[in-house]
C-alpha cells in the first residue's frame, strides 16, 4: 500500500495571534478617530446653538427694542415674560425658541448682559455661551458668542 503524505493545511498559533494583534490595532485607531470626530461634532453643534440663541436674542431686541433682562434670561425667548406695560407686551412676537436650549453635554446655555463701550457709547449687549465639554464656567473650552479682547 502506497501511502501518500498530505500536507497539513492551517494557521499556526503565531499567525493567528499576529492577525488578532493587527485587528486590535486597527480597532483602536478607529475608536480614537471616532471619539475625536464625535467631540468635534459636539463642539460644532454647541457653536451653532449659541449662534441660534444669539439670533433669537436679536429678533427679541428688534421687536422690543431691548434684550431680555438677566432675571428674564433665555426663558424670555421661549415664554412670554411678565411686562408692566401692555404696549410692550403686544410687541412680543415669540416664542423665538421652541424650548430652553441645552448644549450637547446637557448643560443650559448661559446668558448675561454686559456693558459694551467699543462704539464710544455704553450700551448693553448679550453674551451667550456654552460651558463646553468640561461643564465648568469660565474655562478655555467655553464656546462663546463674543471674542475676548486682548
């Protein structure tokens, strides 16, 4: 009887481990790229949201010739505030926003009125911002509607 030797086919343990190592490295690169892309998208979304609130503030200002008082806040863009003057109440054409805005990190959008003297006269202008990814107010990652003077 003539026995033929057949070559054994298959992968060695080292080859299998090498393939698994390469797949793991590719998965790691993909996850890191996805995470940074996702964080960038959240920052872009927050920037657009700040601009949307800023635009609603401008529409409020056009209708009422003033920005919402700080105690009224952004809520004045969603719900009609209490006005002491009926004529002023008639000018409100809101809601200017559908709901109180939350940034992509589920923090409320912040608002304050500040004095602006850049035009030579003092006037109140709105500052609108998101606290950014860290959720801390006044840090470098805040997303603002204004630029800092240097």
